[in-house]
C-alpha cells in the first residue's frame, strides 16, 4: 500500500490567512524578483517602483513616494473611519553590501549586493497585507503601510521621521516584524520590553612616536598601546556593568603602519568597534569608562588616545500594551503554543527603534527556519535566503494587527 502524501504546508487560523494564501504564488514571485535586484539604503529605486506598482494593483487608496528619499507609504481606509484610528505597519526594503553564494534562479543579479537579511520577504509580506486590506476593508480606521529604506546602517527610519512621516500620517501605534531563522515557521516571538540593543560605533585614535623597529627604545609604539587597550577594554563589562545588565564591547578592526614595512613602527594606530547595550545608563557608563581607560593606558606608555563614541541606533524597546496586544493577535492566528511571549532580546540592532521612540508599538520575530534546511542560514550569511513558505503568515499577521486594533463593529 502506498503511504499517504503528507501536507507540510504552513497553516494558520482566520480569514486573513485563508484569503492571502490564495495569492501566495504572486507574493513569492514578487519576493524573488526583489531578491534578484538588491539595492543599498537610499538607492532602492527599482524596489520602490516595484512596490508602488504592486500597491497600485492592490487597490490601495493612496501611494506616497520619496519619503525619506526612497521610502513609500500606502494608505488603506476601512469600511468606516468613525474610530479615527490610524495604525502603522512597517517593512524595510534595503539589501546588504555582500556577495551571494547561492545558486538558485533568483539569486542576486548585482555583484557585491545581496538580500542577506530578508528585507525582500518583509516587503512582500507587507504588500500581501496591503492587497488583503484593500480587498476586504474589514476595519474601522486607516491602515498606514510604511515601506522603509536604509535599515542596514543608514537610519532610514530616522530619515522618514525627519521627512515628516508621522506628521503626515499620525498613527496611534506602529508595528514591525523581522524573520528569524532560529525559530521554526509557524512561530512568533516577542516580549514587552527590549527586543534589540542599541548599536554605537567607537573609534580609538592612538598617537605615539614612530621609528625603526630595530631601535624600538627610541619610539612610543602605538601598536603596543593598542594591544594593551584591546585587552583592558574587555574589563569594562565584567568589572563595571552589573551582572543583571547587558553590554557588549567588540573591537573589530585595527589599522596601523604598512604591511610591507616590516621594520617601521608607525606614529599612530586606530581601533574601530561597536558597543551594544539596552539601558541608556549602561550606555553612558560604557562610554565614560572607555574614555577614561583608553586615555589612562595610553598615558602609561607615553602616548595619547582619544575615543569617539557615536550613537548610531537606539535600543528597540517594545511598549508593553502594544507588545501584549501583538502577542494576542499572533495567538489568534497560530495558537498559544506557537507564540513566545518572553523572547530573549538580541544584541543586534534595528532602526525601527527610532519609530518606537516617537510612537508606541511593537517589534515581532516571525520564525522561518525549516527542518529541511530552507531558511536556516542565519541573517547576513552568504547562503541566506528568505523562506517563502511564511509569506502568507507574515501578511496575515500584519493585516490582523490592523483589523484587531481597529475592529469593525456591526451596527
């Protein structure tokens, strides 16, 4: 007897998922087209055009382009607007400056660029939500769909805000989500507090006195000073930050001298790295201790050191009411056992944090790592690809957040 064929397709409850599943192939085609045409932050011209074209076909009420340079915002009005509510849904659009090592048909067509973080999938999921919301309009209020440029180090969210995003579209709350290869498809994770760390850049400039490597006693060796600073900096977290707090200091690059000048001690050395924290008090503490420690170590060797501490992205902190609400919506789609309400925060960073500094809201993780290997390569990996299986679920989750936040009460 032939064994029955098992259907392993991802399933979820509710009208939104069933409706969106009908155009899953179109979402997949869009996602793969975006993957094949990656663009860096504020250069998403092809992506923005494709999004605007797709939104027009979806039948949204308004399409606004050029917000924050290459950002796109769509407006969908519900059957009624008596509630006066506006809910924002956000997806990022940009790719990464990295080469892709995949060999499928939709791999990057642009050398040195790759959708290595799944923003192509995020964009397609929000387009799916736009189509469903436009076709059903089963809500009382206005859905504002935000397609954001430049998340990968360009602070595109900040650019959109500075370009009047929330003055033009004064949403009551805003929601975003990111795929997560460490979680299985059909799962969602969130917590009512920190989701991602603040990301800061540190640059340490060390000035000594160069000379001949054979006569090092006549020099003040900045490479030696750098080595001691690299070691000493690792004491800051272990000896200054409370164990119940979190912080990471990583010195990731060093520049000093010339590789072909084996016997020349240079005049200077530069260290570059990153600091990750959740709490502003800890962030300030780390900055202060870096300045004090680096300066003191350098002086001990007769050199000088200056520290430039650049605050890049703030911590991504969910507001508790919106996080609980988003978890409830996810539970209505997937069941309680598939929603993690106390997801461990990541020390990675996300510029959705800028939006959460201005508006209440929540940032969710949607699982995409399947057992068969699809979607399991981690973010920023040259073998990464978004798992198309979760497109209808992500779209339904976006749409359901809008519907549940602005329920249509029959009168």
